[in-house]
């Protein structure tokens, strides 16, 4: 099969009716009901949450005849004012939702949403740093960071098959995305990004932000660093490359390193409050986690099995496992074998899709995942670690041997007790959790949910979950005696 040339890609994209997030369509629909009263700023607030929508508006206004524009339009609010609120709504009528266009490509939508979430995080960081430097046009910097990885965003939205192939090749061969892009496409997507930015007549300032080598100017350096922080933070906040980035930020802002780290973490938490626009865990979800290696990627087959799995409870499997654990309470099973049985009972016997056993650290300052079953590749749940030095739902749970079932009936009461950074790890549905004690001391915690059922759980499964946790505690007690 012949590869399309870079010019052919650009020509195709020129006439592409770019879709946007369904949330953008919905929010603009709400504003349309009172079009006579709303301001350009209100429209911009919606548009700037969605990189696709931001790109669409800037492309639209800068594509107008230059005779109608005195200068390039570099902000969304200015774009709306130039178009006029009413005409702007007319031009943005009949928007297509990207969720619809990607629904037939398994794995493409999560890939796009993760990229959009990362772009928003980068934009949030860059704007705050620009404000610290008293930049009077910080929205330009925000948009520069939001569109910094425009090529990657366009690839997921326009060519999901190739985007998926690139990701799989990069993971399988352990090569960079740029290398994988050249093998699949024949060019790096940053080349496509710069070519399409010129073809769409995006402002020269936006094109300058995209040239990652041009890092002398503070505004451009800030965008580049923000994009770097956002990408590195996707896999944890304890990377040496991230520390090196902090040092450059500190020099740029003329601040102490500790102050910069505090600011970056604060920005990540503030940005994470908008995570429901993208539906993927924000980078701030990883802030409470302790340093450690990121888990190795799963194979392509494992990814498919995990993403498609929807478990049905098997009472016979559960009964067999309960009996087998009871028969080995004499200490003839080691910790690994016994936990394998317990997790299999929860996963296959009870039908709980995602199960974690988190062990209390020696100094009792944190709960750290020891065994994880059923979490998707790259899921932060695989790095389930919770700081136990502050008071919250899980620290209370570890005060005595007890279980909880977070359900629709008690969500309003219990959810505020969950540390903010932990919430995205746990999904949107219900979950079970139970502490495990040995000789009166807390040793760990079981967590389980049923994500693929829409998150709904029931009384029968909760009772079985508690019974299996108690049986595991018995097994652990006998192992302790054996030592």
C-alpha cells in the first residue's frame, strides 16, 4: 500500500469538517438559548476547554479575507468579537461530535481524550507562568500550549487507524512516537502540524509556539516547558526528566525550585477540576503516589482482553476457592499463591472487574498496591498508592477491620471524604473496600469495582467480597505464625 505524501495529507485536511467534543456541542447549545444576552467571553470560556473547538474557531476567523482583518486574530475572545456573537453561533451550527466519528475505532477515543486532557493541562500551566511574568496577553500563551501538539490531536481525530498503529508500534518496539510516526506515515506529525498550520493560515504567533526548537523567547519557552511537564506527568511526578524541567522553569521565573514544584502541583490540581470534559484521569490523580517504576506495557492481546472483558459471577468458582483457602490455612500456601487465589475469587468468582490489594508500608505512611487484577494498561489504578498521614475515607477505614460499599445511596456522604487526587483512579461508579488486620494491626486493604457494569454493585456481591477478605485475613494470620 502506497503511503500518502505530506502534501496529500495537507490537501485532505484543508477540506475536513473538524469535529469537536460532545461537551462543547452541549455547552454551546445551552448558550444559544440566550444568544442576545451572552458575551464573547462566555463563548470563549467554553471554546477554550476544547483544543479541537479552539482550533476550529481560530481557523475560521483567520481564514477570512485579510481585507476584513486589520491583524491576525490570536485569541478566541477576539475571534468571537470579530465574527459577532450571533454570526459566530450561525457559523458553528451543526457541529459534529468527535465521539460519534470515533465510536467504531476501538481504543481511538481514549487516545484522543488523553491527548486533549494533556493539552489542557499544559495550557493551564503555561498561562499561570505567563501571569507570573506579568504577560498582558496570557490567553495567547494558553492557546499556544493548548495547540502545541496539534498534529497528534489531528491524527487521533482524522486518522484513528494510523494513530492506533503508531501507538502499538511504539509500545511493541519500545521506540519513540516520532520514530513510529515516520515508519507508519513516512513523516513526523510535527511536520504535518506545521504544514497544516500554514495551510489553515493560523497566526504566525501560534506557528512560532509550535517550533519547539525556538526556545529563547520567554513566552515560547514557557509553552515548550508546559507541554513537557504535561507529558511527563502522565506517568507520574517523580521522573528525573521532570526535575530537570522544574529547574529550567525556576530559572525562567526567577524562583526557588521548591516554589516552582509547589506552583506546578497546585496548577495540576486546579486543572484537574475540569477533568470531566475529557473523561480520563488527570495528571493530578498521580500526585499522591509514591516514587516507583511505571508498569510495563501490556501486549496487544492483553489490551484487547482487558478492554473487552465484562465479567459474570461464577458461584462455583468462588466456592471452590473459598474451600481451597480453608484447606491451606496450615501455612502450606505462600503469600503469592494465596493472594492469587483470593484475587481470582474476587475477579472470576464474584465478577468484580478491577481488584487491588494494597499493602501498608513499613512506616504506615501509605497504602501501596501489591497485587492488581483487571485494570487497563496504563491505568493509574495499577499504581494505587494513598498517603495515610492525613485523615480521609481510607485512613479511617484502616482504624479497624471494616468494609465499605460506596453506592448511590451514600455517595454524597462518602465521596467528599475521598482525597481529591484519588477520585479519578476509582472511576465513576460504585466500589467495595475492606481493611485487613493482623493481630490487631492494619496490614492492607482490598479495593474492588465493576467498571464494565456501569459501576453498579449489589448486596450479594458485597457480602461475598467481605467473606473473601476475611478468609484472606485468616490466611495471612497463618502465614505470620509460620514465620
